[in-house]
């Protein structure tokens, strides 16, 4: 069969790359003749489309530009130029919804885009891959435009009567009546919504009211299924496994929902202090080697889209405190399989990036997640036996809260490793059952 996987983001977000790869692995494990076409979130002339899909492309038959992609400045770097590009993108994709006349495709779309549209519309199955991107945090125009761009592939599939699934996602929140109406309209004909956690259903009325209860099914995050390939898993980093090794990922969280600059700074400082104090505790009291890993190295400049700046900052602070030989930031453009291999060498893991924690947990490494977005962390770890309490909200973090959770993890780490061995078998089986339902048309 022919498959389309939509909403493919950058290789530089290793969790997103793992979601894409593991979805292809699930499909190919049960369909030896699968043709898998991937669709980016970037446009045909965007450098990120050409240079940030190098790894995930290895697992596809073709990579095409986005079905309604992110606008980029076309002249200079001004917001006005970006807005003009948005108008152009909106115009041609709205026309595509209105008219099936191929003349408009030749008029408005590049050759590569037309090839992508042909592949999309000739697919037997279209899968909106896992993640957490169908959301609007407020009623602003920017949020509404972003939501519409994420929903567009569903609208196009609906227009042409294509079979589409949501696979291993968190949905919501969707704030605003217009946004909620648009989301309901776009998702009304999705064959099945496989959610990766049930907390979003319980927390957000607008998600629960999208469809009847039988339209939803809860499955694990698809990245739990990431299978290592020896060709891609090797790396040059060496870890002394005789020592106590702690893995760490650090998101550059902006607390952008706090409007007061002083309160925002206070929250950021509290978050950093909790990390630094507990690194010091682990080094001083537990004789740990702390390894900071580059889970997200996206080129996007705004906070939250790259971990590089804050990881280097924390490493430098620890060096100034005299822990330079004990705390290391292993910067590099590692692929998800390499990172999973590295995380497997850790004794415990502390991650603000959810998928770094999933990589560790799926390698049977007891982990703590510092949650910063939506319900995904709470829902996913709640579904694992013994890990419900291992989520700390970034809004509630402080030195003592994190230290207490680390101490609990250390006390129970051997039991938790045994639990994870059983849980990972269960999670993989549930993902295989879910993908089989799609492949065999039982949903």
C-alpha cells in the first residue's frame, strides 16, 4: 500500500525524528511492500526542507514539501516579508481546497509540490504522525494561523475523500470558539484518533467533544518503538560504566505565558537553580558523572526550540563551581538511535525533553520528566506502571522538589528497571496492534 506521513518536522528535534522513524518501522514490519511518502512542515524553497530531513529521509521512499507549510521571509528578514509569504501560501492552498481543477496546481505550485500533492492524493492511508501540534494556546491571530496550517492536511484529505488517521498524538488545548469549530470541522472525518494519553481527553472539553467516544483509542507514544539499527547507532562517545552516570536534557523554557517580566525572570531563575543545585548534589553526594545531551538543536532562534544555549550555560556554571570534569555537555548532531544508545548507558535520567525520557525509559533506564507543555508528560508516564509520580511540572519545580524525586528514584531504581523491561514489551505490543488495525482497515 501507499502511505503518506504528514507533519514531519526537523531532524534537529530528535524526539520528532524518532516519532517519524518508529512509525515507518511499525508500518514496514507488517507491510513488506509499503511505499511511504513523508511530508515536511517546511516549504520547497526553505533551507530547512533541504537540509534538516537528511536522517528521516533514509526511512522513506520520498520526502515532499509541506501540505501548507511555514512562511519564511522572501525579501530580507522582516515580518512584513514573512506576512506576504503567508498570504501567498494561504491563497494557493485555499484555492486547492475550493477547486479540483489541475490548472490551478500548475499555476500556483512548483513541480516538486505537484508531485507531492499527487502522492498525497493517491495514498491508500494518510497518517498524521505523533506529537503535540494540534493546539492553540490562546485566541491570537498567530495561534489561529498556526492551528490552521496544522489542520490543513486533514481538510485536504477530507475534500478528496482520503482515509486519514491520527496516530499517537496529544491533542489540545484549543482555545477560542473559532479555533474549536475549525478543529472539529477538520477532524470530523478522521477514521480513528489514536491518542498517546488520556489526560488531554479528561482535561480539555473541546477535545472530548470532538467526536464520539469510540472514535478515540489510547496507545503508547510511537517513539517507544524506535528500533536501533547497528549502522546508525554507533557513536564516538565513551562512558565509564563503572561510575554513576546521570543523563540530563535541558529545555530553554521561556515561561512566555507569564506577562510580568519580573515574575518571568523569577521562574526562569528558580528552574535553573533547581537544576544547578541538584547537579551539585549528585556530584558532591553521589559522586556522579552528569552528562548533558543535545536532544533539540533546531536553528530556530526563539526560546524553547533549541537546547544549545542553556545547556552550554549550565555546563559553564558548573565548570566555574569546580565541577568541570564531572559535568559535560556532549554537543553534536546525533541521530535518535545514537542518543538512545547513549541514554542506555545512564544509571538514571532527568529530562525536560519528553522524548529524551522516552528514549531512556525504552532502554530500561529509570527517569524523571520535568514537564513544560500540555498534558503529554503526565499522561504518558501515568500509563507506565510505577512512573506516575516521576513527573514534575516546570511551574512547580524547585531544588527540594527535584531532590526528593531524585532520592526516590535512586531508592527504587533496581525495581524500576525490572518494571520497565515488562512495560516496554507491553507498549510495543500495543503499538503493533494499533498499526495493524490501520493497515488491515479494521478502524
